[in-house]
C-alpha cells in the first residue's frame, strides 16, 4: 500500500478488476489433425478462464465487448507424425 503494509488479494479479483477482459483457452492435450496445404482453424475446446464470457468454444471465436486494445499471444507446436 506504499506505507509498508503487505496484503494478499484473491487471484479471481485480479482477473475481473485489474486485467479484465481476459481469457485463456487451450486444447487440453488433445491433438488436432491438419491437412498439408490447407487452411485449418485451430479449435480450442477448453477455457482455463474467461473474465467476461466472450470466448465461445463452439465457434472458437472471441468477441470483445469492451472497446480498447487487445494483446493476443499464441503458442502452437506442429510435429510431423511420420518422423
């Protein structure tokens, strides 16, 4: 608090208050098959959290409801099953 006192917050309150809206989705360790030379939509089937319920796992689409700038980070690992 700037006066030498230390306190702890519930992480859930940080998600909703400090960095909302935010979300994290993943495939939960389930591989997705892709076809060589084709455009493939990565299907994120699990939400770790979604502060405003803006990510739809049925359409794999995030629809912002708050105006502003958004930072998107994505990690994808691709492996050739033949090697």
